[in-house]
């Protein structure tokens, strides 16, 4: 190891002066090159850093631009919504304005009607107490109309008309004679209406319906001849035809034997068919009741006719119960229900004039 160190030292010490002079120049070059490399690395790092910053800044700007575009789209949409709202609000304002105008017109009309009503009330307040008697007579006539046309009750209607006439008579006004004349005409027409006893007919039909279940059905009965026929021949020449007939019957009676049936005969209808028959007859009678309440004479007569036909064809006519039912049906069928021919009362327009104006108009005004 020592020999190698000595050799290296000898080599180092054995260099020439020219070589010693050249050594600082090389070191300067190396130093300058190392400085240049450091500067280059710095500039490269700086350029790389700037590039990264530029890329990052560009990406940040791109993100911000996207956000701005999204915000702009949202703002545009909000602006459209606000525009639609403004359009709707303007249309609503126009509708409200038109409604306000309509309401103002209605208010004006109501004010005019109120003023008219107040004037009418003041006029009524100034009238005599007899006016309330006229109003009561008008109410009685209207009630008579309801009784006549809705409830088909001419008796009560005539009574109400008489009450109205008595109210007009209590007023003691000679100018109301046309009104009393019209009331008398209405009373005469109502009294002339002949109404059948609808309630009694309905109850009688109910009694017939209750008896249908107990009626006996028809049965096939053999025909029995109870008359005793004489087979003696006449001595008169002119009775030759009768003598021939008697001879023939006597000859036949010798060859034909009549046997009597001891068991019950079967009815013409089965139990199920008889049940349907009874129910159909009941249905027709119920339809007749409904036609009575509706004043439908055509359907009433048709329903009663069918009910009587079925009872006559399918039930035992020799039974007393069947005879009673047929008699009741015939009696009910004689009823004739017709709608009321009166269309209106002659006194009602005159009463309206009396209640409204406090007096009757002259005959000339009525003609006009």
C-alpha cells in the first residue's frame, strides 16, 4: 500500500511545468461548463414549471368557462320562465279587468234593482191594509192550482178558490167585480170535474191481489149429461126424424159403456206455471194501480182487461172466490180516469194586477 502511494506521489510530482500551467485552464472550462449546465437545468425547470402553470391555468379557465355557460343557460331559462309569468300575469290582469267591468255593471244593475225595490216597498207601505187581503187571495188561488194539477184534488181546489173569493168580497171594492166574476168561473169549472175514487179503487185492487193465491185452477172435468132422455118412439108420422134419432141412440147405448172416474183430475197447469200465472196477474194489477195515480186511462183499462182474461181462462169459474174476483175486476174496470182539462185559472192574472199595482186595469187596457 505504501509503495502504491509513493508511486502516485512520484507521478504527481514528476509533472512538467507546462502541464502545471495547463491545469488551471481546464478547471476553468469545467467550472464554466458546470455553471452552464446548472443554468440550463434551471431554465428547463422554469420552462416546465411555466408550462405546468399554463396548462393548469388553461384548465381552470376552461372549467370557469363551463360554469359561466351553465349559469348563462340557467339565467336564460329563468328569464323565459319570468317572461311566461309576465305574459300570464298580463292575461290575468286583462281577465281581471274584464271581470271588474262585468262586476261593476252587475253592481250598477243591482243598485237599480234595489232602488226599484225600495220604491216598490215605499208604494206598498203607502197602500191600504186591503192590499194584504189581495195578496192572501192570490196565495189561495196558487195553492188551489197546486192541489188541482199536482195532487189531482178538485174538491180541495174548489174550497181554496171559495176562500179567495171571500177575501176579495171582504174588501168591499166595486171595481173588483171582474175579479170576482173570474173567480166564480174558475169555481164552476173546478166543481164540474168528476174524479173517481182513486184511493178506493186502489184498495179494491189490493183486495183482489190478496185473493189470487187462494183461487182454484181449472181442471179437466168430464162432461156429464144429467138430462134423462126418453127413447119411446112417437106415433106421429111427422116425428120420423126424432124417431130415427132415438132409435140410433138406443142402438149405440147398447154397445158403449160409461165408467166413472173416482180419483182427482190433474190441473191444466203445473205448480211452477201456476205460480208464474198468479205473479203475472198481480203485476198487471199493480200496473193498473200506477196508471190510476198517473191518470193514464189507456194503460189502466189494458192492464185490467189482461188480468180479467187470465183469471177467466185459467181459474175455476164455478168457484165462488173466482166469481167474486171477476166481479171486483169488472167493477174496477168501469172507472174512467182522465187528466184535468183546465189549463189555467182566469182569476190569476187579475190577482197579479191587483197585488202589483193595487188596482185592476180598465177593460180597454186589457184588450190592448
